[in-house]
C-alpha cells in the first residue's frame, strides 16, 4: 500500500545531501578507486575518532564485524558466549558460525540484556565449576546502550571478553564514553537503514587493540598482508568497498546534527503520547545514558491490533520481532524461558524515526496513534 508516512525514505535523504554524495561518487569513479583505497582509510580514521578508539577497520557488514571479533578473541568450538534473547539474529549466528555455543539471556525493560540475569547465570555456573563461557556480546539496541559500567565489572570478575554489538547505536554514549569503545571491539553495521547507512551492505569494527585491528585488516582480505603479500591465515573476503566508504564519510559529517534531529522527534513523540496508559515509550531518563534513537520503539498493550491500525491508516511501522529468533526451529537454539522477551515481542512497534521526516508527517503519526486510543 502507499503509505502516507514511510518508515524511512532513502531517496529523500539522498536528495538532501545530493551534491556531496554525487561529488564523492564521481571522484571515486573517475579515479577508479574501488578496492582498499584512500576513501576507506579516511573513513576509518574519522570513524575511530568519532567513536573514541585508536582503530577502525571497515568490513562488509555488521555480521562480519561480529564474526571477525569472535575470531580475533580466539573463540572456538567448545566455548560459550552470552547473547541477549532479544536482538537481531546475526548477533547469535556469528557465535554459532565460529563453532561456539550461544547462551541466551533475557532482556530488561530497556530492551537490553538483563545484567542481573547474566550475574545469576555466571554465579550458578561457577558453583558447578563448569564455566565454559568465554565472552559476552551486549547489544546496544535501538540507540540506547546496555549498562557497560556494570558489564565491564562482571567481565573482569569472570574473565570474559566483551564484544559490543553496537550496530544500532552509533553516536550513543554513557557518561560521554562512546558505544563501541568499551569492549575488545565495537561492531558496526552500515546497512542502508541504520543511523549511518550506506547504499548497500557495510560494517566495521572499532578497537584500541593493535593486534585485533591488524588481524581484521588481514582476514578481511583473505588473510593477506597487503604490503608483503604474505598470507597470515585462512581468511575471508569481507572488505568495506571504497565507494561505500566515500558515501559513509560524507554522511558521518552530518551525524551529530542528525542525532539532534532524532532527539527532537523523540521529544515531540514523548510530549504528545506520554499520557496514554496502554503505550510504553522508550524514555529511560537514566543519568549519563544518552539515547540516539536509531529506532523509536514503543510497547503497545494492544500488540498487532495497534500496529495494523497504524498501517491501515497510512503509517508504516516495524514490529521487530513478533517471533523471537530462538523460536525459529531451524536455528536449534535452547529456549530456557525468557519472559520479558516474550512479552515485549507481542507489543513492540517502531514508529517512523529518521532525519528526512518532516514535522507535518510526525504530527500525522501522532494523530493516528491518538485516534487509535480514542476508539
Ligand atoms: C543489533 C544488530 N546486530 C547485528 C546486525 C547485523 O548487521 P548487518 O545487517 O550489517 O550484517 C544488525 C543489523 O542488521 C543489528 O541491528
């Protein structure tokens, strides 16, 4: 159906900064700079500076960033890795694809991993002296970070590697320390609809560890050291394209301004909708925690009835995920019972949240939500 307000409008965003994107395109094309060239290097430097790490390594996708991080950390068959029960499936698939076993843990009211439950799990395992858990992947969902001060303490106590799945939270921070700068690596996705989206798949890791950066640089290029031609292991083909890097570098310059706009939209939603008792809004007001609103995900007690009403009235919304990933039979994952994930899966609904949306469209979304609750 033709939506009156779309979830995102990449064409509109392109037209907003067309001059700079077109200039980047023509420069790359005219020079024939396609693979591992200056734009990639430049973007990596700018990304690392923005996140607050020494290094950034451009990869093919967020999945590759997770996969490469696990390999760099030496995670292998027999190891276990803690992942949230509510996340995009790639967080878990990366663990399975290095031969390790994911251990799922429920999330809290902010959609992020419940650290109380992580501690409980580790406590029980250590009493039975069966700690095979080697790493934890906290996911910073929707633009709001998991409680990293707490997870770093737990990780230290149990000697766990921390890999941050920051794919949804570029620009977010806790007390000014950026997402993706806490763990061994931060993993980034530049999937087109991310807060920093390319024009195809893309990703990166950020890290302060020179060995991890070097490992990823080699492994993304089939294990090859580009200066000497020496292969340092059986690697992969997962290098971020120079052309994508050129586009991403243009967009990265706008990110601080775009995040302000996202926060202003979130504030508008909050003012207009916070009196509705059946609607839970994603505002946590926790001191020092900065929300950048990659997504504006509300919880509606009316679940599908609410999201279907919005769609039928011309508002495109996302309901990720009605069916939790561990319930997909082919993935063969253990469902140890995740009540919060089960509850929120029935209720989640992400409202349009992007920088290309105009004020009239936001007012329209608000009017449809209010109309639903007046029924
Ligand atoms: C939380 C999370 N993890 C991992 C990924 C995987 O990123 P990609 O799609 O670039 O592989 C995504 C994005 O799709 C994501 O949102």
